[in-house]
C-alpha cells in the first residue's frame, strides 16, 4: 500500500471520528449477515463490478446512481455505477489526482470536481470523452473541499469557503456565505444543505455570525434569497441537519427540532428534547430523531463502551411525537432504514424495530467474532431521499 493511500485512509477515519457517530474501523471483504439482508430486496457487489484493484475512498448515492471516489496504484479516479442496471457507466481519472480530499458530482454528461490542491478551480470533465476544462471560483477564503452538490443549474460548495458557496452552472456567477471572523470560530459541520435536494428551494446553513449563531438562507433555483432564519446553538461543535418536506423544512440543532414554513420561513412548530439530537432522518412524512447519550459522562475507553440510545419519531406537519423508545448499545450503533423497518446493530446485538410504532420485532445476539457481519453504514440518496445499506466490504443493499 502506498503512502498516499495510507494517508487517505487515516484522514478518512479521522474525519469519521469527528462525526457524531464516531469512527469505525473499515472492515474489508465482509458481506452482511442474512439476519439483516433478509429485510432487503436488492443487492449489488460494486467492488467486484469495478474491480478489486480499486481502493474505495468514499461513496455517495444520487438519483439511484452510486458515485465512487477510488484509487488505483498512484492514481485517483471517479466512478459511476447505475444501481438499477448494475453496470459501470464511467470511470474517469480525477484531473487533480487528489488522493485525499477531492469531491465530485455529476450533471448530465459532465463530472464537476473540486480539489484542495487547487481550491479556487472547478474541474469539468466530459464522461464521454477525456476533455476537461477548468472554471475559476475565486472565493476569498477557499479551503479544502467538503462536498460539491449539483442541483439543476446550481453548484453548492459545502465547507469549501468556511460556509456555503452557490455557483451558477451556466455563467458561474457566485454567491458566497462565509464567516467574517477568524477561521478558528468556524464549525465545518455548520455548512449544511437541506436533504434531499429540491428543484425549486433549498435551505443552507451559510455561516457563523457570532456567539455560535448561524444564519440560514432559503435559496431558490435562480440563486435568490427568499428568506433567512437564525439558529442559536449551545456549542459550535454541534452539527446542524436540515430535512426537506413538501411544505416545510425541519432543522435540527443541539436538542432542538423546528419546522419552518417554506413560503416565508416562519416557525410552524418547535420542540426541545431532553437529550442532544445526534441526527435526524426523513421517513415518509415523519422525522426519526436519533440521540446518542453517554450516561457515565466518561471518555469511552473500550470498544464495548455502553451508550444509551433514544429514538423518537415525530410527525413533520405539527411536530407531534408519534413514539419513543430507548435502549443500551455496546459501542456506537449502526442504524439503517429499510421500508417500514428500523435496523440497529451494535457489537453484540442486532435489533429490528417497527418504524410504524417503535416496537421491537426481533432480536439476534451474535458472538464477538461475528460483529463484522452486522456492521453497516446507511447511505441516503441526496436526490430521492431513499436509503441504502452498505456493508464495510462494499456491498450495497436496498
């Protein structure tokens, strides 16, 4: 393994460590246990499809397409896999050959990519040819890219300008939202785009103003600001999450959930939970809130450290609680959504919950040596909102 690949793997794990769910060691060549996959209808072994010589760095799902960043020998690649057809529809070298932090998305026949090696330029590569052009995006405070998301005629640059950059794909006109203060005040996780992306209106957490206060902007497909909303956090280290529903946005920060009317940004409802909310997920017209609680308050000192997990389901229209359940977890749990089922697995136990009422449908204890068979990651399609389950060997299930 080259030094570059080892560095890439280390930084990937470190970035995961900073995420609220913690860092899990990637396990290779492991398919999920049938105890889990029996609740799915489809699967795709995409590492075998693209070739085992590629080392996968990151994966994103968009409009039922799997977008993969991978390396082979000393070269970085962007790969597209059609999940429904099960075929590779492009493999293109990363024009920046950035092993660690390049990011990309697709629009039509074009790959738009960004690299920390040249943070003021967007590379546009034609999928059907090797033609690549560069467009300047001379933001004042460009840093290494976090994520690039294409949405019709818009380019969203998350974490790239200590905030959010919005660029028009046609004329490359730019709007920039960044922290006017010193770099150290910026929480990279405050750079957030509502999920799933919407063709007409999206909500972005633009930049920190002061005292952990973040300015949110509702941006239409013409790049105009429709309305603004302020979030006052308890800590700048907490991540903001935003879900998009038909008539409102749901914003999560600290222990708070708030529903905002899409037309004018006014609060429709406001909930404060007892625990800080680690993440939220969109399921049908409801919100699944996940709280990871450290009951002892001590630093996790072993891989079976016991957390308390609180799961709550809310109605998105009025913010009313539908059900709530809590349980203990040996280490940070893996969480997945498949149809009407909620899948939760820790180092010792796999549990199946009903998303309709929160009841436990089944439990499966497994020996420590088999925990890799129950380890998975949930991927969310940023275009459709559908959920997929990925084993740490790379297989995709849905």
